[in-house]
């Protein structure tokens, strides 16, 4: 399985105390998300990038997931996914 594209970005440590590195991959009609926080890595799959990312963030807990998804850096990540120049 080869990804047609990968997106990498980092969320600030304000929510859980350490940076959160995110990698999203587009595999035809599925998305994969890899989330690294310190030495811990989690992953998620979904039909959309958002679904995959929420699945990968779930082990951090609901509050952390919601707060991370609302960070301003997510707007730039969304724009990159849509191919909008930043």
C-alpha cells in the first residue's frame, strides 16, 4: 500500500505538556494518522483525515483530543490537505 501523499505537522505542547507530532497519509479511499507524543506513538484509520486523526488522538483522552483538534495549527493543516496555498 503506497500513500499518494503525506502531511506532517506539529501541535504545540500547551495541551498535554509536550509537542504532538502528526503524520497523515492518504491511501486511495482511506486515511492513516500517526501521532507521536514523546516516546509514545498511536495510529488511527478512517475514511477521512479527520476521522483517522481523531482515532489516533483518542488514547490521549477526550479533553486533550478536543483541545488539540481546536488548535489554530489545525487550520493550516486543513488548508494543506485541501491544497490551499498558505
